[in-house]
């Protein structure tokens, strides 16, 4: 169970590394790793006005978990359906490079997004706009970024979503597929009935 929490927390960290903008366009999408041929979806993402739900698409004992982040209250909930348990944490800004690293972030201005990208970097880095491009039939703005280690990456921002729909880098590449724009059900961002709150301190003691 501890490994499950750790894995899902990676998705939480990637979102908290983002410069998230309230009143973000509502949508859902599937995250696909394009570095692996025939790779299945890594996660499903649901965006509401000030909330986001990220579902792990893993199988077996490591799959089925989800995270709900409330940016208005700066709190998050990790759901563990197989255990019918949940854990509440405070959502703190982090630049930890896990999951998809700095590839995914929201921006307030798609035409001038380098400032928001640089907020996801621990140290330094440069960024510049390449220009208009099309990804899977959607209009985007392409950017090129170089981190402090000299690694070059590209990301494509969707003006309607104000969020990347494609990213390519040294260690990760992916796309958002099956994007569905529109209001998301409120139930997605609520703790399911019958779930018990987990005591993380007790769980750590049991692991020891």
C-alpha cells in the first residue's frame, strides 16, 4: 500500500509543480507516453475551475488510485479504492522532478508562457516561443526550453485549454488524447462514500 501511495504522489507532485491558474478551462483527457511503442494510457486527468483529479491507469495492486487537488483550499486527497481508504495532505508548491517533470503546467498567457515554465525549474533554464503549430487537429503554440543541465525539450500549448497537449524531452515525451472539453461532474472531486481516512503515521510504523 505504501508503494501505491508513493506512485500516486508522483502525479500530485507534477501538478503542484505547475503554475496553475484558477478559472482554467474545464476538460478531461488521457495522458499517453509516446516514448514507448504501443504504450497504454499513463493517467486520466480531469480539470474543473479550481480542482483537478488525476487517476493512475496502472493494473493490479499498483493501479486504480487517484488524487484530487483543490487549489482554492490548497489541499489534496489521495484515494485508494482497493483499500477503500483516503489520505488528506496539504498541497505545497514543489519543483521536484517526478512523473512528467516540468512538461505539464498551466499558463495564464499561451503567447507568453516562458515565465510560467521557468517557475517549474529549480535553477535557471531558458525558453523561447517557436510559433504556431497543429497537434492532433488542435491549434497550439510550440515552445523550446533548455533546463539548467542543458537538456532541450519542446512543448505545445493549447490556447483553449492553456495547457500542453504534447511534450518532448530527454527523459519523457507524451500527448493528451481524447480531450473532452466541458464541465466536469462534481462527484469526481469528492471523497467516495464508505472510504475511511488513513493514518499515515500508523502506516509508516507498520512498514518498519
